[in-house]
């Protein structure tokens, strides 16, 4: 059974409202929906992260949902001097992750965490939709201090990962 865009947007909205999470909702080109949220982080020197949850339509039939994807970003970027070390750190962090992954934009140094859910045949459960919100945040909570120390040149990528994953 295909999932309509309306069903997918409603499921994300209900999950956010059940958890009393404040958000803004944009409808881009009357097809693509983006929930925008901001969060304070407490277990890392990173102060905050922003999350965008997008409900993406099928290319074949835009009335139906293809996937729900989230991107969490932080307020720092890798600069020219640290971008290769940060890239290595993020690749090492990605190794073995079961859900989602870190990404690095080599053009502007943006660091983000992405997670997505397939909605082609069925609507993901409430727990899976909740994971799209909270898992990227928990990854920045876990790896944030390592990202900072590597970006500032205070640690080598391999040593920073080993310290986190001990």
C-alpha cells in the first residue's frame, strides 16, 4: 500500500506534537514539506543543532511519499586547514553505524548527520519516525567533542575516535 504525502506529513506532525517539540513547517512548491527545529545539546561542547525533517514525494507520482529524511547541522564548519582531518574523523565515525551517517560538504565545510526512512510501501512506525528526529542529535552529542578537537587541530582523527568509542 502506498503512503500519501498527507499521511506522511501527518505522522511526522503528530510525533512532534506528542513530544511537545516546537517546529515550523514549510511547503515548498506545494510538494515538498520541511519541518525545521532547533535543539540545545547538553553532552558536548557543541551548544546546539538544527534539524530539518523533509517529507519527499515520489518522482513518478507526487501525491505519494517516497521517503522521510532528516538532516541535523551544527554551528561550526570545517575550514580549509582542517577539512581533510574532519573528513577522516567522520568516515571513522561512520564505520559500523547501523542507521544514518555523517556528511561533509567539501565546498563550504558544513557538517551534518543524515537519516532517512523509506515510505514507498508502508508508513514507518512512530518509533522509526522519532528516530529520524533524535538519532542525528544523539550522534552529535556522542561525536561533537571529537569533531571540535579535530577541527581545531587539537587531536588526530584516529585518536579522537578511539577516545569516544572506548
